[in-house]
C-alpha cells in the first residue's frame, strides 16, 4: 500500500512537470530562421525576438546568429545605431519597416530594410529573396523535457527495485512460516 501512495505522488509530480514543459512563459523569446540574397551577398541564420508583437504585428529583434557570406554575424546593432534602424521584424512580408534592422559582422554593420541591404561601406543592394520561418524550439524546452523524462525513468526504476525487494521479503517470510 505504501508503494502505491509513492507511485501516485511521483506520477502526479511528473504529470505537472511535463504539463509545464514547452508552454510559453511571459518572457520567452521567439525564434525565426531567415535567409536572403542581395546582389553577390548571401546571409542566413536565426533571429530571436520578443514574444509579443506590437499593434502592427512587428516583433523586436533581440538577437541574431548566422553568417553573411563567410563572415559570422556577431550581434544586433542597438536601435538607431546604424541608419536609424528600429530592429522591428514581421514574420510575413514586408518583414521590415522603412528603417529596418541592423546587425554586425567582422567588417562592420549591415542594415536590411524594405527591399535593400546597406553593407559596411554603405553601398546598397536590392534584396531579392528574403525568407523567414518559425525556428526550432528553444533548447531550454528540449532540455527541460529530457530532465523530466530522466527523473521519471529513475522513479520507475526505483519503484521496480523496491517492488522486487518487497516480493523477496514476502517470499522469505512465507518460506519461514512453512518450515
């Protein structure tokens, strides 16, 4: 009877833990994969935004990773830091406002705005095919699920082990009574 109570508590705890995994929290960021071509330049990577769009459907870009040509993209330029960028992003076209967003590479800052790319030398090129799509889940969601499943597995293993011990003790007592 004691093991049944422990199993019930463990199952309830695991169910509550799993219910919380993957649910967006108020401060959880959204992730979007992107790619584009502008003349001979190509770029692709991941944009990280806040989780709530403004009234026009734009999110604030908070982080970026990826490559532009062979240079690693190293970060987002703060608002108004390069060509009056506002770092707003919409997951559907037109994607950016007139001011666009700016990011850094080793050779300088790059700005993407309504159909144009301004490179570190402030030369503009037409962006021919910007695409964006929802990215992979946050690693913390996947990690949290793995931890919970691991704890659940350990609990099941411990339960089975204690059940074997209880069976062995019961069989030993039965043999002693028979003798």
